[in-house]
């Protein structure tokens, strides 16, 4: 589909084992994960980690023109929408944090609308992207600290089911607590504690969509203290219950859903 100068295509990707790929283009690329799942996905932009963990339906990745997006997955099948945006139509502000594993229901709906060739959807998507990128501008992370943030993101992912304090995180990467909180927020938009909660919720969402486990079992497996704790976090952060998320994701766990 082409409308004006935006180009949208829906693709299905199936990989049987570990596989990596790189995107470098002279146009911006916005990717919406619609259905299915890779068995683990890690992404980098210009050599810095931007996301890791099993992707969820509705999550998006944005690759600015001329930048290097790298991804690695361990297998799986997904359906996704890819939007190409000429760089002349969208200025990416310097210092904007990457959009990766990003959840925004309005933006996802607009991507789907562009793919469906709905009138006005392209202009609305560009406007929302412009606003979103402007909100994500932050001071740069010092080059000597950026690799430590990358390493901590990976370490957190291996400890989601166990309690870990910010003091322990700071000691792990050899930083003061204040320096860690400041630079982690610059890189990701979250404090380390907020990021850990976000990743726990992502994993819980994946379990709900892909495994026949009870909410209590999922809470235990993802580091929440109880069924009630997980439900409260869902309400606060996702504005729905775990059961409502499971119903939403049920038809998107398979490619033909």
C-alpha cells in the first residue's frame, strides 16, 4: 500500500533457530508487532541495547533513517506491519531516546490504519510520532557509562523473579546509586526499579498470552509477591486486569488470529 509518500507492508517472519538481522535504510522504519512471537528477541540501535525479552502484540520499534538497528531472535513466527517514512516528512530530534518494545495503543491503531489504506491515517501517525519523539529527548549517557547500562538491562532480565534493590544494581555495575538512577533514566526513560517492573509486566503478559498458567502461578514466576500484587500492577500500568489482557492477546498468539 502507498498513500502519498508513506509505504506500508504486512509481513510474516518464521525462523527455526537463532537468527540475526540488521536494518539500515535512508528512510525511517516503524515496525508494529501484530501477532505471534519470537522465542526471545534482543534489539540494538547504533550498538546500544534497546530491548530484550519476548515481544508482545502491539509493541513497536522505530529505526531512524541512517541509523543501524540490529536484532537477534532464537526462533518463532511473527506477523508485523512495517511502515517506511521518508526522512523529509519526519525530523528526529537529536537526543531522542529509542522507541523499542514501545506500547502506545493510539500509535498501534494508526499503523494498522495506514496499512489498511485509511484516509488521513498517515498524517495522524506522523503527528503522533513527532510528538512522541519530542517527549523522549534526554541528555546523552556518557560513553563510558552506556555499556554498563546495557549490561545491567541484560542482568535485570535474568533476575525478574527475584527481589533486587537499586543498591545491589549500582554495586553490580560499579556506580553510585544517584549516578545509576540518572543515567539509566536518560538511556531508557525509567529508573532501574521502574524498568524492572516494566519487564516483569512484559513477561507476565507473554505468559498470559502463551501459557495455560493461572494468574497466581504467573505472579510467582515473574517476581510479584501475590496474585493481588500482579493484578494491581496490571490495573495501574496497563489499565486492564490480567484476564482482560489474556482475552485481548488470545487471538494474537497465533499468526492466523
